[in-house]
């Protein structure tokens, strides 16, 4: 049967909408990825001529102590921040989803950190950690916070964790609230008849039903925190003594201005593969958990 003119017009409209989006995605996402991958086999400095060096950049990655240190810091930061963010977000979501006054206003207030840019938040907290918090510590006689956390190799990473959590909690909370609102009241009514209250009610009834939302938050959180850049740029610039240098910051700093464009392109491609692998593993584990429940 020949398609009607209306159907053909709709298909043509969909194509006209889709083609520009696909073209833009290819130009600004796929094409840079391909070019970066090709540059990873060269000794390109970001300017001038270059030669192909084969797999030398990839081999050197596994012998570079600075690269290894940045991977360890990034994984530690991402793991700790992902766990803290999702715990706090879920607690806040449970509170904001309950029957309390002004919860709509509170939801808007909690979402404000997500509206602000990462660099803006980073510079604000940089002033706080450098001047305000030490002044409070000195006034109260608390030695642990009497000096700037950002100048300590053992405390600077924790300051970055706090800033990362503070900003990410907003979006995660909204996603958890969306999940909680999909749970039917009938489930809670049936559970109360069986004596499910408190922690048992959450663990046996609520959590199994919001696991898809938990999966989304865990995957997105881990991906975003592995790619941490804004907070590092604004707070520490990888210091002190390169103790808070993330992979993204190392790629940017040494690749764009350090004359290691080819080498850091290889680092970027390996990092891309690592993030994809971690996301796939998370999705696989979560899917199996959903099937069990």
C-alpha cells in the first residue's frame, strides 16, 4: 500500500529535524574524537609539524608516574564522592517527598547549586576555604581548620569532594524524588498491614522499586566525577604538589599548553575507554540486581 501524502510529509519533517542534529553531533563530538585518536599515534605538540610514533604514547602512559598518580586520585575522588552524593541525595529525597509544609519551595532551594556553573562555585568555595574557614578555626581554637585546606596535600582532596558533592546532590535528589513518586501508595498500605515500618519499609518496599533511578544516578555520578575538571581548576589547579591533579586536568594542562598534545590524546582515549567500561559494568550489575528483585 502506498504511503499517504501526510505520512510522507511527516517523514520528511522528521528527517529535516534529525539531519542537522546528527551533523552537529558529528562535527563537535565524533569528529574531534576521531582526530584525537589519530593524533595519539603522533608526537604532535599542538603546533608545528609532527611525526607518527606508533604505539609509543600508549606504552609511555603505563610508565609515567604522574599519569598513574592522577588516575589514582581520580578514582579515589570519584568513588568517595559518588557514594556520599547518593547517600545524602536519597535521604534528602525521602524528606522532600514526605508530607511536609513548603516542600515545593525547598525543592527549588536544593536545586540552586546545580544551576550555578562549576567554576563559579569553585571560586566561591576557594575564598571560603582560604579565608573564612581558617578564620573560624582560629577563632574557635580548632587547629584542624585553622589553615587553608587547599594548601594541605592530605586535606585538599577532601575540600574538592565537599564542593563536588554540594553541587551534584541537587540533580540526584530531583531524580530520586521522581523515582519515589512512581511508587504506588498501595504498596505501602500492603506493607503496613504486614508490619513493615522504618528501615524495613524502605529496604523491602521503597528501594527495590526505585532501583532504576538508583542505577541512573550511580552511572551518571561516577561518569561525571571521573571527569572532574571545574573544581580542580578553580580550587587547586592540581596542587599542592600535584596531589589533586585529575586525569581531565592533566590532559588539559599538559596537552593544551605543555607541548604533549599527542601524548595526552592517547591518555584521553584510554580514559574514554575506561569510563565506558566502568559505565557498562555498572549497568550490567544493576540490571542483574533488578532482575533478582
